[in-house]
C-alpha cells in the first residue's frame, strides 16, 4: 500500500508537491494571520499586541480570534475575549461577500482624545480631518451582506485628560444585527442594549438601507442618563448642569429623491435638573414631553410639525446679581406646523400653553400667579415682512403683585379674547386687534385705601401704528361692575359703583377720546355706617368728547333718582363732606413742591410757552325720577331734620370760554308733602363776578319745623305758622338786589326755654317781636312783608345771615309803622315821628290822649282817637295797649282855679272863727295836693278803659299801669303804648 502510494506520488510529483505545500500553508495560515494581525496593529502604533489563539478554516470560511489584547504604555487599550467570523465563499462567484456571522464577546476599547484634530482608538492615531478633496463615489465592485452580527459585553471608554469629565464609559450589553444585504431590499433588524455611564440605552431598528427609498424604523429607550457626565456639558467651564434623561421614542426616517422624511413619537423625560451659569441659576423637578415630531421634505416646501404635550414641574430660576427669583410650572398642548419656504418661515401653533403657580420676587417686590393660560392659534411668518397673528383666549387667575416700599398690593383675574395681527417692518410696527378684555375679582390696596372690582369688560377694536409718529385708534364697549373704594382706617366706603356701561368708547390718538351713552347705576359717595353722602341710582351721559387733553365737551347729563344726606354740625361744617375730604390723600410733598415752584417762578422770568388752559362745556344737566336731599342741622338746641324732594332740576348750556354768558336754570322742589319751591331764571356760574337773575316761589312752608331756628335766633318757639314767598333776586357783578314778598299765616310764638335772641335782628327791629307781630297780623292772622336785600357780597363785612336778619327786622319795623300810620290816622303821626320810642313801661309810644287840665272826661277829638284804637284792637286781637294815666302842674293850676272860683261864690259876710282860719292852708299850692292829682290821673285811666270796653275792646287788651305825676305845665297827656 505504501508502495502504491509512493508510486502515485512519484508519478504525480507536481500534484503531490502542490498538495503538500497547500496543506502546509493551511497548517501555517492561522499562525500567519495571527502574526499579520500583530504586525499590522504594531505598525499602527500599538506598543504590544497579544493574541492567544487564531483558528482559521479556509474551506468553511470561519475565523476565530481568542483573547486579543492591545497594550499601549502598559495599559490595555483594546481587548476581545473572542472574535468569530463566518463568511460564505461561494457567494463570491456572484460578486457577493456574505458575512454569515460576526460575533464579538467580552470586549473593551479605549478611545483617547488629547486635541480636537485627532483621536486614538486602541492606541492607534486616527485623524479627524483631512485636507484631501472628496472623490466621487463609485459603485462597489462586490456587494456586501451581513446575515448576523452579535456583539456581547463590549465596553468603550472615552478618555479626555484635558477636560472636566476625564472618562466616559459606554457599555454594549448586547447588539444584534441581522439580514443586512446590499443586493436585497428586505429589512434588516438591529437590536441594541447598552449602558452609558451605567445608564441603559436600548434600540430596536428595522433597516431598509438598500431599498429604493432607504428607511430606518425603530425605537430608542434611555433610562436615567446622568447629564452631568455628558462630555459636552462637562467641558463648558461657565456651565454647571445636572439631571437625568429618560426617553421612550419610536421614529421613522426615510430618504426620497425629493428629500428626507423623519417622524418621531414617544416620551422624553428630564428629571432633577440643576443648571448654573453665573449669575443665573435654574432647576426643575421634571420636564416631560409626550407627542409626535416630524420633518418632511416634499415637492413643495419642507414641513416641520410638533404635536404633543409638555409638562414642566416646579421650575425655579434666579438672577443672583439682581436678586430676582422666578418659580413656575408649565403645562402645554402643542400643535405646531412650520413651513420652510425659500423666502422665509411660516409657523402655526394651535393648542394650550399653561403656566401654573408662578412666583417672582425681587427685593421689595413680589408677584404671584395661580395660572396663566393661552388657548388658541398663533401664526408667524417672515415671508415678506415679519407678521404675528393670534386668535384665541388668554387668561390669568389670581395674579398678585405686592410692593413692600409703597405697601401696594394688587390681585386680579384677567381674560382676553384676541383676534390680533402684528406686522413688524423695519421702521414700522402695526397692531390690529379685535376682541375683548375682561378684568375680574380685582383687589388693590395702598394704605390707608383699598379698592375692589368685580369685573371690567371691554369689547371692541384697537389699531396701533408706530412709524415716525405713533397712531392709535380704538372703539368699543365698556361694562364695569361693582367698584368699591374704602378707607381702611375709618372703615368708610369712599366710592361704591354698582354698574357702569359705555355703549361706544372711541379713541383717536391719546388726546382725542369720545364716548356715547355712558350709564352709571348705583353710585354711592362716602358711604358711612348710617348713610351715604350721595347715592345716585342712575346717571346717564349721552355723549362726551375730549380733545388735546384740554378741551372737554359734554352732552346731556341726566340724574335719574338720587339720595343726598347733609348733616351740618355745630361749627357749620358739612359732616359728610368733611369726613370724605379727611379720608382723601393730603400730600405735604406736593404742597412743598408747589411752594418751591411758586418761589422759583417769582425769582425767574416765566417762559413764553404755556400749556393751553383746560376748557369745557356741556349742553344740559337735568334730573329725572325721585331725587331726595336729607338735611340735618345740629346747630340748634334740637336737631333740625328735613327731607327735600327735587321734582325737577335743569341747568342749561355752559361754556368755560364764555363765563359771562347766561345759563338757564330751573328748579322745582318739595320741601315736604305740602311745601313747594320753584325757581327759574338765568345764572352765570363761571363768571368770577357773581351774576344771576332768578324768580322764586315758595308755597306752604311749615314754620313749626323751623322752631329750633327761631328759638336760637329769636328766643321764641314757633307754635304754628306757615310761610309763602315770591322772591326776585338779581345779582350783577357781585351786587345783590333782591325783592322778597313774604306771607306768614297763623304765626304764633312762645317764649323759648333757652332764649338766645339775635342781637342784629333785635337792633334792626327796635321793639319786642310780640307786639311787632301783633301789629302785622291782619284779620285772618296773616302777615305780609316786603324784604329787600341789597349789598356787595364781596364786602368782607357782608354776611348773608346778618343781612337777612337786619332786613327782616327793618321790614317788620317799616310794616308796623305803616300800619300804625294808616290805622290811627291822623293820630299815628307821633308813632312814626317818634320812631318807636321805648321806655321801661311801654313798648311803642303812640300819640298820647290829651285831657283838659283838671278834667278826666274825653274830649270829642280824643273820643275819635279812641275809636281808632278800638278798631285796631278789634282787628288785631293779639295787640294789647297800656294806659298810663298822669297829671301835671297844669292840672294843679286848673283845680286851684276851680277852687278859687268856688270860694269866691260863698257868703262874703260870714265870718270865720279863729279856729277855722287856723285850718286853712298857708300856701295856695297846698289847696290841691299830689294825692288829688294822682286820683285825677287814675280817673283818666278808668275813663279811657271804660270807653274802649264800651266800644267793644276786650278787657285783656287794655292794660292800666300805675298813675304818675310830672312837673310839666303843658296840656295833660295820658301815655298810650303797645
């Protein structure tokens, strides 16, 4: 057998030689491959290459390398416990290289970068840039295919000694790639499980790399990746950042001739983020994105869409230098479409953007916001000029701002309906808005004041343009509900407004404002515990116009229903007004500034340019409905309380440019159920010199209600009485000339308990009021007086109250004079001429009753006088006269004459005894004694009273006083007074 084999070898020696060499090569090939690998890696810069074993089978196409290790500078930079390759040789005949299996187990690769131009991979220098120009790609000579790639436990370590993060570790737990063929468009699958810095990264891809339109479909999952250890962030010297990234994404990327299409959906979560870049700091608990993202290059324009939800929890930001701190949470619903056109970008966003629990603080300032929310559509494009449009609703809930320095706080809710477009040219900004703005639940305070507002609503259109000049146009409707302002110290509501509406509010620039149909309902001014100062049920202004901020034109102002409360204290002050003014801010700084400005103006010449004075005018001010004024005066011993009903009030056109032009006025009031007050005429309220012409009628004023006034000024209480009056008042340049016709009905007075008579009134009357009134009353107990008032109201000594008192006293005095002159004609002359001479016994001296000396009988002339007095007493039941009988020396002389005559007629021859002669008076004056004269005076009193009583006068109307004697020698006169 051996001989046969030898013979064959001898016969086919070349064949045998080839087989021998081939066999030897096959035996030595693994060693050659091992040596070739070592030499090749050493030539690339490796210090030492170790391979434990190489197993190669040329016929089966298998290569196995065990325990490959590359050492550089005594450190292992690459190791692989096992590397297996298996390829299919017969595919080469089809110009295919099919790698059936590539398997790597338990590997390690070190990558080192010391400069940005190159890196070392396993100790081998790899340049990162090349100066060689790119060459055109050519179709490969042989097609490559991979049936199965399996990598298990591969660690890659990136060393960057010159950076903050010196080492970054990436571990491939497992990687499988299967069925990747260049000659077949069937999808390949790649599954990756790996770790980056101990954070898991997993992918699952479908690869359509060699189809007509290459595509990659797969998922990417990252679990708690530590951002602080990412090289890019760590190498930034000015940035300190930390956090964890977690993703669960599915995406599709496909290449078409027109471009690439990319679609992604899933979740991105970034937790526990802290970032610091001096002087700024930021952090948040979590940021979660869940939604879709796509980038599509079509035949038209590339489109980017973003649809999903983003949630940011507990974001905080801080500016250390400015001590500004911001805190918030974010909840958004995005639906963004972006078109990338050659001429520009067009972006559309639909959805909800919501901020929650916003807080911003700075020293002395604090702002809080429960929620800020935008819901709607926003568009932006810069195709020609940048434009932004918004259609939707923006809301704020419980927005709160506090300023510690001024103690100011503001809280409100806000809702804005936007339909706005903003155009931003280079030198031109245009804004057009149509919609509404609603502010509600507003509360503002700045001690000692506080204001609250239930709602403010504006609906309309706004146009704004900023170029060389700013142009503003706006029109809309206003609705305001429940506005209140309060003084926190006095607990007084300064202003309460229930409802305000403006049907049309238009604005042309900031200095041209016009409105139509302004209506106020339920306006209360200075509301105090018991009542309000002014309560307006409804106020309507039909139109108003403000131009140049200095010219105001008002239409018709109508007050429909009002209640005004006025309380006058003992000092003559209006309590409600005083309380209101005391609650308003009093700025001493402004007063000081004003004083300094005045001093400066006096020291320096005034500039030529002056701002135009504010001018105003209105058409009509009028009242409708029930309008009441409740008046209380505490100036008297008993409070005076009165409710006045304004039936009608109308004030005509008024123009500040024409202060001397008459303004018609009409006023009708009911002072109570039975008292009417009407006044009409012309006034000039803006004339610095008071001018007016008024005709006034007062009918049926109950004087009993004014009893406290009479008690204080006259010292009398009013038991009954009623006043009517016709008054003509003329004021011409501060000069008053008023004619007042007064009618007093059934006036009865009684002495007040606490009398405090007005001196000026008593002095002007110059007589007690009882007899004066008694003389003024007619048969029906009525009094008619003319009360003229004249004077200069600018005179410092002019006091209208004193003027009225004096005029009233003079009017009563003149009326009583006139009455006495007419009633006692011709016997009243003494009363007029004597000007009401007053003594201790009589109030008013009338013409005395003359008697014949020594007689007590009335002469015929005096009897006629007595009839005049009786007629007066009959007409004036309240009048009383005093009769003070007297006798004088003329009476004594007359009586002596009578006695002498009697004595001369006696028996001349009769002689008197000495005893009788001794009884005769030694002086003739002693023949008529003072007692006889007093008896004569008393007899005259009796004669006068008896005569008047016989005529019909009442006994109580004729009062006798003590008789008296005088040394007068004229005809005897009995004094008569009222």
